[in-house]
C-alpha cells in the first residue's frame, strides 16, 4: 500500500471559503456574546454565572470544555501510535474522570457553595501559601491548555487552508478573545451550547465518512498486515504502559486541578451536578473514541504525518477522504472544539487572577467590582498573547497533556483530603505538594539514576501511587472503608509487578510517584496534628462578591 504523505493530494479550502467559515463561526459567537452582554457586568456572573446554570447549558458546556481540540488530535495520535486499543484508552479514561468528579464536586459545593475557584477555598482552609500553590498550578496549566488549542488551530490551518501555521494561531487567539472578553464565563457557557451541538453533529457524520472513504472493510482487511502485534491487540501492553495508564493518571489530576472544570462545578445548580456530569461522560466518551479511530484508519492505510508531526494527522485524513463540503464541516468542528476550551481557559485564568491574586491578596480595603472586571479582561489579553507565543513552538499535543496532568498529580490527594479530613494542616498540604513536585521532576527527567536502590525507591512510591489512585476513585463512590481496602490491595498487587520494571517507563513512574509521595507526606504530617478544622468556617469566609459589596455598603452607612 502506497504511503500517503504528499500535501498535493489533499483538498485545501479556498481562501474565500476559509474567510466565510471563520466570519460565520467567530462572527456568530461574537453576536451571541453581544446579545447577552450588559453594560455593567456582575463580578460573580463574570466568573460563575451566579451559580445558577441549568442542566442543558451546564451539560453542553462541560462536554464542550472536555471535548477540546486536543481530544481530537491526541486521540487520533493515540490510535495511530498504539492501534486498536489507543483510542479506547484515551476516550474511556477521559470519560471516567468526568464521572469521577461528581461525588467530590457535591462535597466541594456543600462546603463552599459560593466559591469562585478551588484556590479561594484553599485559602479559607489552609491560608495564603496553599491558595497560591493551587492558583499557580492552575495558571500554568490553563496557559499550556491555551497553547495546545492554538497549536491545534495552526495545524488545522496549515493543512486545510492556504494560511500558514502562525496565521492560524493568531486568528484563533483573536477570535476567541473577541467574544469572551466582555462577558467572561457567561459568554463561554452560552457559546459552548452552540459549539457542542455543531461538534457532536459533525463528528457523527465525519467518522463514518472517513471510514468508508478510506475503503471500509476492504481497507481494514488490506491494511491489517501493517499493524504490529501490539497494535493489533485490544489488550496491548505497550498501549497500557505508554498511553493508557499515564493518561488515566493524568486525567484524574485534570479533574481536580483544572479550574475550567471547577468553574463549571461552581456554576451549575447544586441539584444538577450528578446528571450534568453523567451526561457529559457519555457524550465525551462516544465522540472521542470515534475520532480516535480515524488515527487507526490512518495507520491502516499507511498515512505518514506531514513533516513527521502527529498534530497534522487528523486534518490530513479529513482532507484526503472527505468531500470539499465535509472538509468545511470538519474545519468548523475543530475550530469549535478548540474555541470552546480556549474560551474556558480564558474565563478560568480571569477568575483566578480576579479572585486569588487581586481580591484575596492585593486589594486594600473593599473590593471594587468594576476594577475586578478590568483585572479579568486584562488577564485574558495577556493570557491570549502568551498562548499565541508558546504555540509557535509547535510542541506535541499528546505529550503536553500527559506532562501537565502528571505534574498536577502532586495536588490531587492533598486537595481532596482537605475537604474531608479536619486534621489536614497547611504545612501538611504545602510540604506534600512540594515534595511530590520535586520527586516528579527528578523521575520524569532522569535527574537521578533510576537503577539500583534509587530506582527501587521510586518504584515503591509509584506502587503506593497506584493504590492512591484506586483508593480515591473508590472513596468517591463507596466511602472510606472501601477506599482503604482497594487502595491497600492495589499497592500490594502493584509492588512486585513494578519492581525492576516500571523504571523503563519514566512517564508513568513519575506520575504515580507524585501521587504516592504526596499522600505519604500529607498523611504523616496530618496524623501528627491535633487540629479539628470546622468546615463551616469555609462557608462563612468564601462568599459572593455581591454579598461582600453589600456588607461594605451597610458598614459604611453604619
């Protein structure tokens, strides 16, 4: 079978068509945001829509935010690299993590019903240092997420249009900023609804069209010989160790450490948290697994990514096997997916800087709502600029996702424990995160030898980390006793398996080490304390800014 690697064989959209589609999409989203804009925006509305978003909008927004361009590109890359099991690992574990959020989400909302960010809650729970650790990690993660989405835009434009990579990145940055800047989170949620309908509809058409366009069952028969034994296996060990397990661990951290998810948790009506997250789980899993299969089709037909860049794989396949009309549909689908997450990142970054940097730390005296809003808008402009600049590096999307998620693994246990266990202290939180991040970096970049005794220590910590991951998932759904049993058995089962073996897989080793070390340090320091924190203090300290403004007015009148 002849490899497909020549751009000349691809269909590119003409410049007038590209301009029309971009004007239609970004002009439409801008029109929607203008329709809901207010001359005097509410600070709480700008960040969480006053915590009154209904089922339809919240489900669509959660689905659109989780199904981002990286899901398309990274899932197809996974199918191309690992064969049959690659898209399943990517889609199933990502979907499971949406489901994983809701039991913890209900606890977080019960403790802090008026919160705007998780870091804000950590300030009330542990103080300023813990707040800034969480806020800082969220800022870094959201800027990287912006970079990933703008990278996807550049790859799309470079393959499907006469525009080059940098122009595509710039267009996406300006387009998303334009409709998000004034109304913030409210604009993000409303446009998500339209974007997710377009995405899911387009995906339902495009996946079978690519399959049959590539040859259908005959293509599978002819191309099967191109697969290695691992790629042809549904239970590929390589796929589990290099893709499935690291991504499973990474997305667990995304569920807790990502402000875009937390923001939707604080925005949806409290009684709708469970149905919202369950529905988004199904929508995400089905869509992403299907799109990941396009990468498998690329492997079966012998596609070679342009310039060796896996980010080009998905637009290559669309250009090769779709009619011009559906290439345009695909173009809008990817633009919609990357924009829905990019606007969420901008809203998240604005909320963090407005709340955790300005209102809770820098402001002297009463918070001025108008000033807070402009802090948020300036943050969006700066973040967009950073995202566009970093996107020019054209880093591999799948690798960036796994790295950021693994790094966030350091905060998962301390954050969750802080919402349930009154003995967790600020020093336990801070030291556990610091130790976990240091050990993660040492293992991930090979800064210490991963053989002999040091390798065995890291593998033992990783075995503990595997137990932590399983225990946390069990705890969310079945309670503490089940979590202790599952976590303990998971660690014991992992120890002999990982010894002398996991050191050859530094991505997974470092990820699990972050979980294991943070749990051990946080638990050890908390057991030494006699603190019995009253969680009612969080509800009293973390209030809406509208309430704070009213209190300030009453005090001034008094």
